[in-house]
C-alpha cells in the first residue's frame, strides 16, 4: 500500500483533501464549552414542613426518607440535610445506573411514605441539574419591586422565545404575597383566631366554575367570581356580621401589604435594587454561540427598555472560555511555526513544509472523528492539540529522516522513499502501539478530576491515529516529489549549523558514548542516584503537590455568615464594610490597568451563601466582577488577599470566606468530614479540628456545617390544660397561624403566583410578653384563655442544620488555602499525622474522611496509577513480541522514570507545584521517550545482526539515530515552548503540564542516548545479548578468518 501511494499521482492528495474537508465539515458541529461535561448521576428529593426545626425535620422527614430508599440497589450514597422547615436528600447513583428508572423508583418510594406529618408540602423528586452557567443578566431599577419582578419575568419569557436558550433562572425575589397582618387587639375583641380570619378570606375570595345552563339553542357557562387581588378591594371582605347589620370588614382588624415574603431576599447591583437572570446551557448547546445570542438580544432590548431600568451583564463565564481558546490557538500556531523552523534547520524548505503539513492535516481529520465520538472543543481538548504539535511529529520525523538517509546513499528518489519507510516501519508501528497503550491506560480515569483530564489522552489518541495514517500514506509521496525538485543553494547559516551538528554527531557524541560504555557502571549508578535525589525533592517537600492548579477567573466573592437570628440590618452593615474595602482596592489597582477600572461590577445578594447550605437574613454574598484576565495585570489571588486583609476581623460574622467563584473539578482545598451519632460529640471534635487548622499561616475561612441555630421556645401543655378544652393540636395550630402564617388563597395573575397569607401583626408578634398572654380561642362561642394558663415554656438552642450520610450524622469542616503561603496537601497530612490519632482516642465513636480536593486527587491518582501499570504491562508485551526477549523491553522502558528527573527539577526551578496536569504531562512524556528508545534499540539490534559487536553497534546506532531523536525532542519542546513562555494569567493553570513535557523531554533525550548503550554494554557483560542466526554466522566467519 505504501508503494501504491508513493507512485500514484493523485491518491495522496485526495486522501489529504478528504481529511481537510471532513474536518471543515465537522467544525461547526463541535460545541464549545469551558470544561468537558460528564454525567453525574444524582437525584434530589425535597420535602417542606413549614416552620419545623431541624431536629423535627430530621426525625419526621429525613429518617423516613432514608428508610424508604434504603432498598434501592443503584444508590451508592444517601445524604440528607435537615434544615429549618425543609429536608433535602441527595442520592448518588452508580455510574452505570439507569437514571430514568432510578428517578421513578425514588419518586415511588417517597410518595409511598404514609407517616409524614399532615402539614408537609408535596415532595419534589428530580434529577440534580449540573448544567453549565453561561452569563448573568442584571436588571437594575428604581421602580417598585413588583414592577421589577414583572419586567424580569417578561424579559425571561421573551429571551427564551427569541433565542435558543432553554433555561433561565431569576434571583432576587421570594414568594409574591398579599400579607394580611391581624392586630392582637382585634383577635381578643372578636374572640377569633388568625386561622378563623384566614378561613373567612378563603370562603369569600372565591373564583369557581359553577356549572352550565343548557338551553334549546346553546349552552351557557356559569362562573362565580369574587376574587380580589388588589389590597384595597381585598380589604372590603366581610369577616363577621350580626343580625343587626353590623359588619366587621378585613380593613377594620388588619393591614394588607403587597410585598414579597422575605425582606432579606434581595439583590443590589452596583448599589441599585436589581434582579439577576442567570442563563444556563444544556448538554447539547455551544457556550459561545449561546452568549452571542444573549448579547444580540440584549442589544435590541436596550433600545426599548422603559425609563428607570438598566440592563447589564456580569459573571460572564463564557469569556473565560473565549480568552483561553484564543490564547491556546495563538500559542498553537506559534508552536507550529517553531516546529517548522526546527525542521528547516535539518531539511530543505519544501521537505520541511511537507513534514510540518502533517500537523494541520492530522488536526482536521481528528476534528471529524472528535465529532463522531462526542468530544467537544474545550480547554482540555485544546491542550491535547497543543501537546500533539510536538508528540505527533515523532513518526513524521523518523520517516523523513530515514528517507533522507536513503537518498544520501544514492538510491533513486522513489526507491529511497519506499525503502526508507519500510526500514522504520516496524519501529514506528510498535512506537505507535506503545503510545496507544500508554494513553489508553489513562483515558478512563475516575473521579470528577479524572473525567475532566481524561479527554486529553482521548483526543491525543485520535490525533495520533490520523497522524500515523498521514505519515505513512500521505507524507512519503510529498517527500518523494520534494526530493526530485531542483536543489537550491544552502544558506551559509544552515551550512555552518549542519557542519557543527555533523561534527558533534560523528565526533563528540561518539566520544561521549564510548566514555559512557567504558564507565557504564559509574554512569548507571550516577543516573540512579540522580533519580533518587529528584524523587527526594517531592518526598522532602521541596516540590509540593496540589490537586489541580487554581484557575484565575474574573469573579471574586466574599461569602458572609452571621449567627442565625441576626437581623438584616446587621448583615447589611457587614456587607457595606466588605463593599467599601473592595472599592478602595479598585481605586488603588485601577492605576495599574491602563486607565480601566479593575472592578467592573459589584453584586450584593442577601439570603444566599453557597458555602452555608442555609438561608436567612444572616447570610449574604458579595460578588466582584473584575476586568477580564486576558487584559488585567492584577492577579485575582492578590486582590482577594488584600481584600481580606482590608476588611480585617469583624465581631458579628461567624465567617467571611473570600474566594473566586468555583471553577474546575478540584473541589475544596480543605474539606474534612467527621461522622458519628452524637451531635454534641461531633461539635466538640469539629471545634478541635477548626482550632488546629486556624493555626496554619495561609489558611482562612475555617468553619463547619454545624452552627448553633436560632433560640427556641419549647412549649408543652400544662397538667390540667384539658379542663379548658385545649389539646396540643389546637394550641400548636393557633400559634402556627399567628406566628408563622396561614395561607388563605393562592392566586395566579398571568405568570405570577400571588399568595394571600394571614398572620399576627409583626409589631405585636415581636413582643415576648404578648406571647405569654396570647389568647387561645376555645369552643365556638369565642371564649379565650391566655397561653400562659395552659402551656409551659422552656428556652433551648439547637443546630441550624443536621446533616446525615448513609444513616449517620456528620459535620463537615472546610477552609480556604492561599497557595502562595501554604500547601493544602501538607496541611491535610499534618492533620492526619498529628491531630487525628488524638481525636479518635478522645471520641472513639467518630469516623473521619477527606472530601474535596484530597478525595478527588486520590480517586484520580489511583485510577491513573492502576491504568498506567496496565499500560506498561501491555507495552512490555508488545516489545517482548517484537524483540523476542524479556530483557530488552526492560532496557527500552527504563527510560520512562528518567523523565521524572526533568519533570521534578523543572517544577522546582520555575516555582510550580506538582499537580494532576503535571502527572498527566509525565505520562504523555513516557510515550515520546519510549518511542526514541525503541528506535535506538531497533538500530542496535540491526547492527548486531549485521555482524557488529555490541560495542560497535551501540556506537553506530547512537550516531545514526541521534538526528531523529534530537529533532523529535526539539520539535516536541518547540511546539509547547510558546505556552511555557506565555505571560498571560490564564496560561498558568496549563503550564505545569507543559513544564513536565518540556523539561522531561530534554532530560530523557540526554539520558536515553547514553543509558541505552550503557545498558547493552552491561547486558553483554552478563551474556544477556541475543544474536540472530545471521549475526552468529558472520561472527563465526570472522573468527575462522582470523586464525
């Protein structure tokens, strides 16, 4: 087949064009996203019990839900959070579980629970949605809140109609309600309870179909409609009347307010009242196309926006993708240019051109296959393309160098091409297979981090496969034509370079190899010592390890938690302090940003904190949109560090966590889970862990998930209360209606649902003395008795949240780590070695585990290690079959750990921590250095079988293969050099991988050229070098001739 493509005038060009055309066709079909999406099989179940304490929720909801789903076999983890008024269960399913079937099973089990309290709202069971957010739309206005909500809902509706967006969520509003506040005096005067008032409203504010009148000619519908939605008209409802015509209307006993249920549910955007519309993409949509649609829609919308309303965008996560795409593409073409220049040093211009042309041809072909297997264009797949620039040139360079060598021997151009390809065919194929086995071994990494990283080897496998086809079927034909072309005069620079290179190859390299062979044991001992010293850099902590490098985003956050029960005014005071410090930093750093403001927008959102897992007036989040990382000079970590220092310690907050918005798959740097049955024991253990972690410099925002809840007044019936005609349900329901609320009606007005809630006047409810004297209505005649006469009071305080995992309570301790000051791996290790044994001794009932970055790293590392070992065994099998030996494959594979020398020293010299991308770079490096080693061993065997001694063979092979090995290493490094030297902020997350590749390839190349000869010389000492029949015959003839 190779001969056919070399001789055929059009087949090569047609195959090349086919790859290019298929790639161009597939390009629009490939969706673009920040990180590769992967399936997360989670189901959530939520049951609301209004007004219930976390302890009541745990007992009445969580335990029953856990028991209901316990028999389902597809569930691997059951977690339930008991909060005030709600139970939230999260079920993790097996990776291969049928999500649809499991969802139905869970819904069936939860719905079948018969002993839930009667007051619960209908359970909600659904698939947990992990759709990627694209951008936030901020609608700020000086109008009333109901008007702002109406406009935001209308904007959402039209946005979904006019674009391909399918998911938009509105934040900044709670339930729209008409709040009816009944005065305590009216309740006493009329002998009515709040529930009685709510029932009267429900019975009179009616809209109901009432049947049909069927006449001879037509049917006429009958409807009763006395439903009021305006406070003024609702106030006219008659609550009580008498025979004398006396009427008590709702306005006589209550005030009615059109409002939203929670005062704390609000957002300020750049200081103005606002609503936030968050746009999400589904799994089939393209992030950048979706963002373009949003911007186009908003540009048109701004032309018709009513006065007083301003529309802005913030939290643009798609810009991170665009910035990194453009950065990687820029570095990619720079790498291609450098690869071409490296090739030009050794080959003619046309020859170099066709070798380098393999890059775009293979890339375009691989795009087509990526679309077929479901891969997308994202940061990780683009890194794979960047890595491939150097890696995939290996086969092309080996073939091109072999063809050039055969041409120099005087063969005809066509024959030189065919013979040159056939000479290296076994080595290139085995090299390709070893690379495939190595990459395949890590293409199925586990854990969230592994699922993100594994698309790199998956993409590389596609690229390298297409590249191999191009190298054997397309490249030889083009090189044959290039070699037939008119020879041009070589430039003086290239002449001098080639002369010095040839002198180095034929004289200095040979002398160095001879020296190594003569001192082989000293050399091997030195290499092993250098490897051990390098490993000690990591073991001793000189080179640190982190799970995943921090992504430098454009959004910084301050997540604020005050003690539960704190007022909104207290939270606003803290928020204002946090915002004022941020504005001071904006003034400071904007001078460095070429006249642009560092802070673009500030969003203050109350009743929300992603870390707290709870809601209320005591939590809030301040979100800062910074200038894009592509153009700003200030690192986000620098800003966050100074922001935290500027705010300093405040008295009110339990914690203020400063961080950038969650990005990437790593998880929390510190996340320790303590499990046990006793809540107080868990809390004591948690306090010790927090105090220990706070002792580390660089650790901040340490807190746990078990915070003291609001103060509670626990009531029980007094002995003899039954004599008044009071029972527990009567007392509890009347208190609940007055101090919580009772819903009288729920009205749908267009897209808006408005709830009519009745409760005790807030001024009256705020006085504790009124609680003791609260009138409990008994009987039908309106008799009343003070609450203190029938009930006993007791104060208590419990926890704001109780979390359960697989039937056991737990507390989670979290913290943030400033990577410039501390290392999360070292902190977690210190905790495990120092405090954990003491904790287990003091609290024998607890169980401690690591979550977040530690767990994700361990899961991915374990799967990578086991896969890599399997890959190495497969490589050994391939080489053993090729070389018909058990020992020589070990010589080839011995170069793999040598790459670790360059990897570790590279990280140390450039100041990087080792991370999962670093390890992935090392594994990719193994594929390259093994290829060089295979071809070197193949040439050694060839010369031995031609009759040379082992000493002569290793010298000859090293001299012959040096150019190909050197060019391969040079192009690999050159392809990734632009990214290594990239100064933009967003390149920093990718540079550890590049450091592994570049430094590792240089170290491995230098060592492989000498270690393989040294190994063969040592094997010869022990008589372990095998010879073919031809070589033994030649040796016998030589011995006979010498006699």
